[in-house]
């Protein structure tokens, strides 16, 4: 019997295992997962901490028992530490010690781990947020301690979501951003006013915060954030990015980027025969730039896993070759910051210039609904296109919650390769509770088309 071994049991790993097993039921499928849980929603952790999600089990998509019913054997608390692509052996560290297992086909879906480069990062009271267990430990800590003053290190999506969550818990929240502004993945003109907004909500912002580490109190627990100005706190969240769990694979000779993200083709194949990779640990092709680009996002991870699993099964027995390929990533994402939404897809104007692309942009400020409707809020939408061709390169949105999902329409336009002119011609729906007659997306596209040299 052919054995598929999947290293990593979250989105990409379980998608690969499930897809391969459905397509080739005779496959023996085994999954090694370093953590305690498989197939969970990491994106829901801030809302679990905030209390909007009541039970951690609500974030668990698939249990070990449910996986077993699909014919997938799972070993949790089992971390791969080495593999030999020539003998097809993976060495792992499990609850009972070190051992190894053979594979015929291998999928690397090891994901990424949160960075915590600070001295004292292992003190009690310092947390990173990546796994459901992280959220559970944080909630347990909050219940068993008097947490009044919280420091969140990092001004990106996760940092802002966690700062917002603690604000809902009525803590004194300090947000320490390494740079001059927050959400630096967006263009500066899209985050104008964000700092004022979060300050008005009650968050204390520290720009250009050079965090050196954390210091304990007399009880050995976290007591202070060491920065240019020391900050006494009861709890700290470190949200300064992630790094791929690929050291053992890179050591074995798997081709990767300088950051350690595995390089794959459109079928998710690596440079080794019978070895695929998918999810946050890889750098798939960016649809706009064409370059390998790591994107730690749930939907692309799930899709990459399905493509890998389908291609693993291809050619086994009478199963025909797979036609599934992964098209690439756009980086479509959205976040809520205490009532405000920020979303993006494709590349920004800043990124376009960094890529040497002659780009043009237009930012429209509009109401999110018909101006006379209750709840109509101010929003901004920015489109970026290539000068000369008018091909759309990216979209960014800021505004009230109900305005954010326009990013999905923009993502469709970007993936379809539409020009600003073509997007401006799209017939969109209209009703006063949802949009002005001319949707801001269409207005921005029409104005942008005027700026493109013909």
C-alpha cells in the first residue's frame, strides 16, 4: 500500500490529507502534528480572547476522531526533526521519544511560528498568538491574575486585533509599534487618522518603540517592557510576525527562499521527487509580481493543500493525472480595529514603485451607503494600476465594517486581470442600505482609467 505522510495538521496539511484520501481511497495516510490540536481557526483567537467566541472548541474545525473516520491517522504532539528524501524516512520527536517512519509520498505543511526575539520572552505573562492553545493559556492567565495593564508589541494586523480585544476587556492597553505608523502593509494615505482613532478609543500608542526585552518582578513573572522608556505592565502580547517551520527541510536540501519559505511549482511540488509542500511554510508565486511570496493566510493555505493532495494521488493505480494547479496569491486580507475595517488585495502603490512598476493610483473618499441612510459612514478606497496598460495592480479599503467586503470584488478583478476601464464598466448592485448609486469601487476605477496614458 502506498503511504502518504503529511507533516503538519492544520489548514494545508489536513486539506492535503483529505483531498488525497478522497481521490485515492486505497492510500495509507498519516499526519504528524507538533501541537495538541489539528485543523483549527487561528484567525478566531482574538475574538476568543475578547469573548465574542465563547468556547475554544468552536475554533476546532476537525478532530482526530473525525479525521480517523476519513481514514486519516493523526499523531499529535509529534514534531518532525529531520528527513531523508533519498531513503524516504522522516525522523520525529513524539511523546514516547524519537522515532522515524517511512513514506512513499510526502507533504510538508509545517506552517509558521510566531517570532519572539526579545530577551525575557519566555517569562510568565508574555504571550504569542498562533495556536488555539495560545488563546486558551492566555484566557486561563487572565482568569487567574489581576491583569490591568497590557502591552501589545507590533502594529500589524494581529497586534491591532489583540489591542482591540483587550480594550473590550477594559484593560489599559499600550500598543508599541516598531515604525512610525501602524499597518505598514498599506499605503500611508490609507492609514491617515488611524493613530488618532485608536488613541480616541483609549489605546496608548508608542511609535518607533525599540523594544529590547521583558523584565521580571520579585515573583519572577513579567513586570516591565524594556524599551527607550520602560513600561510597567501585567501582560504582554508579542505580534511581530512569523517564521516558517522549515529548518529540518532546508537542512535536507529542500529549496527555499532566504527567509526559509519552501519554493514550489504550481502543483506544489518541491525540488525532490515525491515531496510536495503547502501552506504558510511555502512561498508561492504572487499573481501581480510573479515572484515567490510568503503569505500566511487561511484560504490560500487550504487551497494549496488541496492542490498538493490532488497531485499526490495523481497517477496512483488508475487515477488520472491531476489538472489542479495553484494560481498564486494576491494577499487578500481584512481586519477590524475597534469598529474600523482595513482591507487589501494585490500590491500597494508603495510596493509597485519598489518593484520598478510605473504605477498610477486614485483614492476616492465616499459614503459607505447612500448618505441619507442610517449607519452611512466615511470610507476610503484606493486602486492602483499599471501606467500605459491600465491593468489593475491592487486595492485598499478603510471604513466602517460593512464597507470592507468590497475587497472581494476587487480581488476578482485583480485575479481576472481586468483594467481600470473594464472594472469601471461593471454593473454593480444598488440599494440605499448597501451602497451609493455609483459604488466607490466603480468610481475609483473610472477616475483611475482617466489617469492611464493611452
